């Protein structure tokens, strides 16, 4: 087992892999990562599935059977992806049994529904029923339309990974949606202890967007602020998490058996090669969080990552000071977060289109 990854886990960071394929499942690779690399969860998205399906023959038999049954492309995607997530959930089931919050595998609602509340709710219900594993998480985007869908899913007893969070303001709305869902679930007599949630706070894209704006501003003061906003933003988010999940509203739900909605650091692969490749892991070490990593980042941390203690708690004031400096040099932070959300939804849709094209190509080969 990697000592560095174990040290990260021992610091209270749950290591989740941001990747999944049938090859990982069937060759035992995923099970090996759990055993040897401290991996205790998995996240997926349409791009991950597109790559898996395009690069492996392990889906061929299922595609052939579905095509023979007359399935359309959306049905084929649904069946292929829920099959992988179900099997990954089974591999992670011992972790889920041994830990309070880990052993989870996430699958995303169709991205074209990001601004459709009722469609998202229906998609979440369908995915939850199809995977049919208690350690699954259904990914719902934190758009304005997604917020009531989060509440509805939680109220129905569906565990949720809230994705595409960029600002602390939206994160607070996400936490409110979660607590409201728990309150409704409690009112309906559901067992709150069975409901889990994480809030996926996107990291690297914040630096990408703000660094570009700082470069355009072009002053020495602006240049001095580069590469710091993403970590500061996450530290502010963690401060909000601590505040909400220590208040009286939460305490009443915790007394009824509810689980806290942990922050999850997503998009932790470094985009700028000038920055350390473990930046968004090392600088965000803090207990009660998840860091979901692409395998490249996981391997980098296993090789040379450092755990120097809690890098987040008590740093909200310092982070806010940086944000004040960013505003002072001319960065419109509200616009940054709006742009990132719009771009994020668009990227999700492009990702979905890529998956549809990939699967349709596989179906066309069968039909020929």
C-alpha cells in the first residue's frame, strides 16, 4: 500500500477515483486500488464512460443483446452505465459496510436535464432504481433548477452527489436543499441514516478562469495573485460547511440519525503545468472531506505527495482576504462563478453528446 496515500487517508481525506470502466471491474484493477491505494469510492461522468466504451471490447456482448432487443441509443447507454456502477458498488460494498460514509459509486443524471427540475428528478429515480445498490450516489448538478431536484431526491431516500458547485453562495444553497430534503424525509418516516450525500466543489477550473482574467489585467499586483484562488475558494467552502453542520438545524437532524453532507473536492487534476501536480490534494487536506482524483493525480500523490497536516481549518479569513484582493485588482468574482457554471453545464452536454456518439458507433458496428 502507498504510504503517502495512507497518510492522506489517515488525515481524514477519503480518496475516491474519478474513473471507471468495465475493464477495471473485470480485471480486478478496481479491487486492487481499494486494497493497495486506499481508494474508498468512485465517481463517473459521461466522458469517462465514453472512453471506457470506445477503448474496450468488454461491452460488445451487452451492446449486441440490447440492439437485438431493439433498444435505442439512450436505453443502451442507460443499461451499460448502470451495469458498471452496480458492479462497482458490489466491489465497494465491503468498504461501505466497514465505514460510515465511504464505499460509494456515483452516476450522473443525463446532463441535458441540468436546467429541468422535473426531468432531473425522474432521471435520478430511474438511475437509483436501476443500480439498486444502497452505496450508489446519483449526481445532480447544483444549477438553480437542480436545487429543488436535490431536495426531492433526498426526501425520497435517494443518496445524492451534488456536482458542479463553484461558489460558496451556491454551496450554501446546496446545503439548504439537502437539509430540507432530510426534513421532508424525516416527516415521511424514512430512516435518515440510510441517506448519504456529498457536495462536489470544483477546484482547478476556478484557477483556470481567474488566472486568465488576472493575466488580461496585466498588472504586477494581479500577477501576484495567480494560482491561489481555487484553494482559497475551497477553504471558504469548508468554513461554510463547518458553520452549517454545527448549527441547531443540523443538530436536530443528526439526532434523528442523519449523515452530514461532506465536501468533495472535484476537478483536482492540475490544468496548469507550472503548478505542482498534487496542488489540489496537498493544499486541501482536512478531515471529513473527499478528494476525487483522476488516476494520474492519484499516482502522482502516491509517488511524491506530502501530507503536512490540516491545510484548511482556520484559513477562511486568509482566503477571504485573497478574494478581497482579487476584487480590488478588478476580478468580477460573481461573473467568474456564473461563467464557470454555464461552461460546466455546456461541457456536461458536450460530454453526453460524445457518449451518445460513441455508443451509437458501437451499435452501428453490431448492426452491420
